[in-house]
């Protein structure tokens, strides 16, 4: 799975209109929110947080990011906007030495990162844009989109992804997960499972790769779709109304609960 984004259109502007530099050495909670801008999360060259705003030539303090900060919390919000401009973007250069709670949001833009991140918590919200990350290591990972897909190569921690109608792809998960969408497919491969796994969709297919050697109690249903399993020890039944069920216990204690649900989509376990 690969999400295609027109980067030439978004990143046409080469020089930033404004640069914010902040010391976040004592900050535990960092919140960065924009309206139409795509957010690019990159590693900083030093211990300073640097935000470069590419906002289509807007000049004046009313258009620049608004920063509120105290010793433990820093909030960055976009400045004045008269219209939505999806060709605008910001580069957020975050120190790799910083490991607090990070919240990123954009109403109309994408949120993207091609680097590995280790944080205390990550929360990402892109209402009408895609979320694409390479690697995230955090006890709690929360991603929320509306109509666009989520693609993450690798996560370590509890991975909570919700999208209304976008697809979900996670290439490798170590931990637990809650994955939910309505009208798009879900794919997730688990290297290990040490928490609950809950996966729900209405009309999309669901494909999960479960870890070997892990104790699991599996319970799944597809009301109008089919269920297929390549895992020995799981039983599939067709009940009245052509409802498909799958259940079984794998491995030894402690058992992790695996709960799967679909209305019209097919479920494949391997």
C-alpha cells in the first residue's frame, strides 16, 4: 500500500515566510495545530524546536504562528487565514532528544514524517488530509482522520487509529491496537501482542497478520462478508443469516483478547 500525494503542488514554495525557534528543554506537552497547511515532521539539528512556515507569501505578524508557552507546555497555532490554501505547508524540526507528549493537527493538510520517533505519547489529527509516518515508538499512539488514509510503517506501543472512510495500513505493530474505519480496508501485521487487539470496519476488507507464539483469545464476526484464516487452531462457522464467525484460543497464558468485527467486509487472518 502506498499513498500518493502531489508533493510538487504542496512544496512549490522554496523559501519560508516565517521561522519560529523555541527552547523546549523543559516542555513535557507540545501542541502544534494548523488550518490548511501540510505538516512535515523532521529532526532538528540541535536542541531547539524550529518551525518554518511556507504560507504563500503572507507577511505580517497576524499571519504568523501564535505561541503560548510556560515551563511545561507549549502550544503553537496558525495565524490569521482568509482562505484555505492547500499549497501552504510548515516544516517542524523537532529535537530527537525530546521525548514528551506531542500533538499535531491540521484541518485540511496532510501530516507526514519520514523519520523514526521515540516519544512519551503521540496524537495526530488530520481531518481532511492523510497521515504518513515511518516509525513511532510511544506507549500511546493515537491517529484520527476523516476521509483520508493512514499509513505507518512501524509502531511500538498501543496503536489507536480511527478514520471515518480512509484506509488503514500499519506494516509492523509491537504492542496492542484499536483500528477502526467504515468504508475502507484495514491491513496490520503484528510482530508481538501484549495488549488487546480490536479491529472494526463496516464495508472494507480486513487483513491481519497475527504473531506466532503468543497467547490469544480470538473472537470475530462478519455479518455479510467471508472469513478466511491461515492460522491453525481457529474455528470458522457460518450461522443463521449467513453470518460468519471465527473463534479459538491460541498459545498459552497470558491470553490477549483479539476482537474483530465487520458488517459487509471480508476478514483474512494469517
